[in-house]
C-alpha cells in the first residue's frame, strides 16, 4: 500500500495521462456521465417521492371514502333503485366490527349561501367531527379547528378556507370572532385554513357536525364517511368488510355493486408509490448500466493506450521494471481515472440537483421537493467505481506484460 | 565478467524453426570494449538480447559476473537487468513525455531509490554527458546526438557492470557518431565493460576487440588496435 502514498507513483500516473489530455478527457466522459445520470435521476426520484409525501403528508393515505347511492338489485321486499342513506349508527357499527380500523369519520355536506356585510357567495358547508383534523390535517393559518366543546354545545362556529376569507373579508381584517351568515344564521369564525392540494370533495367551510345536524335538520343521516385503516392492514379488505356490514345493516343484496360508492385512496396511493418504486429501480438500472458502459470505455481506451505504449513498456522493462510494477501502474491509472471521473460526476450531479431544486423545488406546490441523494449511496457508487476500475484495469495490465520485452522493444 | 559457452538459440517459424545461434563461445573480461559484427541475420542482435536478458537461450551456459543466468522468470530478469546491465539502443528509446532528467532517473526509480537521491544521481550523469543545461527538455527538443547522450546517461545511471549498445550510431550522421563513440571510449577508459553491436567497420575499429559472426557462429575473434574517435573529429 505504501506505493499509493508515493509521490512518484502519482508522478507516473499524471505523466502518462497528461501525455494525451484529450484522450484522458474522453476516457472519463463515460464514467462521468454514468455517475451524473445516477445521481441526477436518483435525486429527482427522491424529490418526486418527497413531493408526494408532502402532498399526502398530513393525510391518512390508508383510507377509503364510502357514500350511499341507490340499489341495483331488489332485496328482502325492497325494489331496486332504493335510495341508500348512511346513518351515524352505521359508522359506529363499522368502527366496532371491522378489523384494522383506525378511525371512522362521518361527514355531512351541503350548499350554503354565505353573507358577510355586503359580500356574499355560495359555498360547500361541511359538518365535521374534530377527528377530521387528525385524518386530514388542516393547515390553519389563523385560529383553530372545531373541538369537542363546540360539538357538545352545538356552537355556531365556522372554520373557513383562505379563499373565502379573501372573498368575504376586506384586507387586513382579523377574521377570528367575526360573524358570517350561513343560510341566515350567524356563525362566528374560529379559524382560517389553507386549502390542501388533495382531500376528496373540496370543502370550503367546516362547522361542527352536531350544529350541521341541527341547522340542516339531518337527524342521524350522514353524507359519507371516511374510514382509515391501521398501517399494516389492507385497505381494500377494510373497504370490502365495511361495505358488507353496511349492506347487511341497510338490507341490501350482498352482491349489489351499486348501492355504495367509494373511493379507495389507499389503493390509488399504493399505485403511485408502486410507480415511484419502479422509477427508482429504473434509475438504478440505467445509472449502473451507464456506469458499467463507462468503465468498459475506460478499459478499452486503456487497452489501446497500452498497445500504443508497448515500446515504452518494453523500455521500462529493459531498465528494470518488474511485470508487477508495470501492472500496478496501469491498474492505478485505471482506478484513478474512474475515480476522478466519478468524483466529477458526483460534483456535477450535485450541481444538477441544486439546479433542479431551484427550478422545480421552490414554493408550496413544488414538483420536486428536496431532490437529494444520501451520502451512503454516493459512497456505494464510489466503491463500485473502485472495484470496477480495478477489474477493468487488470485486462490492459495483463496485456501489457504478456509481450516479451524483446518483442515490445521491436515494436515500432 | 561474461562467460558464454555452447549457446544455442532458435526461433520457431511456422512448422520449422530458424536456428539463429549455433553454439557461441565467448568470454569477455572486465574493462573490455568489444564490437560484435556481422551482416543482418548473422545473429548478432539475438546474441546481444540474450546477453541483455531480454531473450532466453535454448541451450548452453551463460554466466554474468559470476551469476548463472538460467530459467529466469520475468521478475528476476528485471532485477538482474536493473542491477547488471545498461542498454543503449539505435533508436534511443527515450520516453517522449519525460524530460531528459526524468529519463535518466527512470532506472533509479525501479531500483527503489528515494526521489532526492535519484535527482542527484541523474544530474551527475547528465553533467557527465554534458547535457545538464538540457535537463528539463523533452526528447523531441533534442538533436539525435543529444538524445543518444541522454540514453547513455540513462544506461549509466544505474551503474551497470556491463553496457550493451545495439547499433548506437545507426541513426546518427558520421560526425555525431564519432562524438558518441568518443564518449563511449571515455567510459571504457574509466573501466566500464562495453559490448557494441554494429555493422559499420569504422565504428567496430574504435573498439579493442572485434567478434565477427556469420550464420550463427563466431567466424573471427581478434584484438584490434583501437582507433580513437577523437582523431576523426
């Protein structure tokens, strides 16, 4: 190992590389490009994953929405086409009986005409449990979300979206505590939230569930429910189990496919993450394949170099260089070339990531969030380079010493 | 210094083989300056290559400075070459991307000498051939005679027991040839044993002994009166 720290070893490497700078440069391009691709693509894939995670970050992704529609099969004396309405008790039954349930969040929604002073508009009004804030985290800019006390007292309070705040309030007016009229009833604003990018049917105004029941005279009816499963449970199974219970409770034919509508967010999300995993695999594949191609390019150019240097190698051997010294020199050259090219690839890959971040990674709805590659991956890539460089360097090294010195010297 | 007896060498050519050296007996003592002459194909270069351990003999004995040279693996041969021999080639064989000083220092590198020591020794030998001022010039910035002088300095750097020169003046004009020969004669005067392969009569007569080869055997081996190259210049 001592020779690695010997100035002369490197002097020899630099001399022979500096002898033909263009060739050295071209040799390195393959590996440089491979690492660049690997880092750039992996970083971009990571950025996309981060962006998805941020999008869904505050959202229970292992969830399914279920709502009532109308039956498609007659059952137990009921005609087909019976309107199916979900009830609070249904939600409770699901909560109690389906395995793997985390939360069942009943929700109600209706249109409402909203007035404040001279400004007005028609918006979606949702009646919600405080639980909603857990499964579908609201980004509150001001104030708070509905709490249990609001529910218990059936308070007339409202949490409004930022858009509504902008539409109904003059600039710089503090909305918290202000009154807005929803269907001619005064509600006090207790919070303003930022609309999220995702979350099923959009809701503009949230009021306590029980207040909604009273105001809209809904009784125990609910519009739809959001069911979230514990992480380790299959959300598709939960959906099927829940629907079966609902059919049972509502006297609906077990085979009836139309009675309940649903949107399985968990499944969709799994498809997305599957796509991301596939992309990452592709990235590795492309990156490593390019890298190997690059290393082979180095090997083949070194082979040509060795051929060109046959005479020089002969002279060196006439002067007393042992075959091992010659081989070692060529392998060191190969590894050094791959390593330098790799390091340059990593550095320029870093620049690409910086550029990606500044071009696509800024702001709230960035497509690539925090595009990056872990140090571990960089080290793994470097290790692969050293190993491949050594292996590929052995070919020209053995080629160089396979010729007898006398033949090498005769070479013109 | 050098003892060769019944040396045979043949090269395979297709199915048959070409018998190049057919039993060479040669003894060279310390301080001799021997010219090996012969037309092309006489085996003179093959003989030199075997003496230089660049090639292996098939039969016979070869003893160099008391060491029996036989069945050398490449590593051993490299060590012996480095320790015993200095080579001077017709086409100089300098490494073209290394300057004169680095070329001269190269055998010392393979001897495992420290950098500083190498530099000093290389400078000493460059000064000896009168090219210290050209130490940092690349070979293609030097004239033919200068290149050969750098090559001689390189051959001397490792302080070899025997200097082998293969047509050292073959690529040079007469004046330069004589300059080089004068220098080689000086080295011989200082006690260096030198073997020169040449086909030029005048160069051969600047040695002290001429060995003539024809068809792989020694035809003539005679001591001659040395012609000093300096007289011609």
